[in-house]
């Protein structure tokens, strides 16, 4: 639903040769549109495959931002503007509001300051946090997306709160989102030979009871809100694995925090077999049914094309 584009003739369908300079791409300055993978065809609504009305919405969105003095080149390239347009079903006014809300949040959150003191930031607790709440990027899925794993089942909130705070965790999450956009996605695009704009997220519920979930409810809610509101259209695949019957109750709560379009992208299963369809076994950590076992543990290896 979210990404559904109007059924119109898209420019790239008339010129399917993915040489990176064809169709709508030729008018764009965005470098993410060039690709070397001969089998890649951009999905509808993405650079290189825009219908006439989608192109018009993009041009209008960019022009309004420029005319009103809100355009910030390094943060508002065409693929970014298109993410906001897709997230708001091509309504330019709503996409603009979403973008302004995000710009305001950047300021309130002091994101630039956070990223500037990145050297000092280094989330000193990371190694310790990993013991009590593993969250990590690890290699790529079959379409070249960075895989992000979050093991809610391994959570030990009592120990976790001895070494960090929810505020620090949210800062670390946002920092990771920024690195994901600035470093991981460009590296993955280069490795895949085509633009990679989204992640493949795995939420492992093995061992999660209701109590554990309620413990992190506030954190999960805040994290989900940041992802949905300020990093739109970044979720390519989302797998909730090893869920139990109890999760039905939990899910009815989480669902309420999410956009229906987001909910539609989520697969929930009671095992982890489904992951093998999307992630090459050699890229999937052994504890999720794959064959990878990085020295020192997959959760801390940060292995992937970004190295
Ligand atoms: Zn590994």
C-alpha cells in the first residue's frame, strides 16, 4: 500500500535499459541513480522509474522548497524528496510538512551536534549493552540491503539500566540511523551495483514474555516513532521471528503506534526459517539459523560492505 504508485505509464518502462542515465534519471543530479547491475530495474516511484505525475510532484516539491528558502542541498537530494513523497502518497503539502517536522526534530535533538562530537560519542557502553540488549548491523540480504538485528529476547533491563540510560540508547539509535544513511547505504549500493535505500530488519523475540516487553515498551515506542517519522521509507523488509502466542497481545499494542503501510511490510513467524529466503546463509548469524559466526561474535563484528 505504502509504495503503491498510480497505474500510469512510467518513463523507465518505455526505456528499460538500466544504464543509469536514461529516462527521468537524466534530469537528476542524484548520484544514487547510477548503477552497474544489468538486471536492476528501479521500482515504480523511485528514481529512474517515475510516472509523469510523480515527476511533476518531485519537481514541484523541490521548487517550493527552493522558492521558500528551505532547500538544503546535502539533505534534500531527489531520492530523499521521493521518500517523503512516497511516505505521504505523493501529496506534496503533506510531504513538505513531514520534511519540516523532521528538520525541526533535527534541531531539537541537536543532531548536528551529536554527529559533530561523533569521535567523543562512540557510545562507550556499546560492548556492555550488547550483552543485555543486542542490536546490530550485520552483512546484507539477497538484494544488498544492510541487515539489522535486534534481539529483544536477550534483553536484561535491570543490568542494562545499570550501564546506560534510555536517552543514551535513543542517541545511539539515531547515530546508527545517520551512519546507516551516510555510510552503510552508499557502500551497499556500490557493492550491489544498484541503489540500496532500505534495510532488512530482524526482530528476534526468542525468550520474550509479556513482562519483558512492557519493560521496553517506552523505548520501542520512541524508537519506532523516530524511524517512522524522521527516516521514512527506510524499511525494506521487516521480520519478527520466534514469536509466541503471547506476541498476539503485544502486536496489537505495537500495531497501534505504526502507520498501516508500515504494518503491511512486516512478516511475523514463530520460527526463523523465513530468513533463509531473504538472507544468504553465509550472511546470516548462526543463532538465527544461518552459517555466519564472525570472530568475536556477529553482534560486535560490524561486518558488511561498509568496511
Ligand atoms: Zn557474522
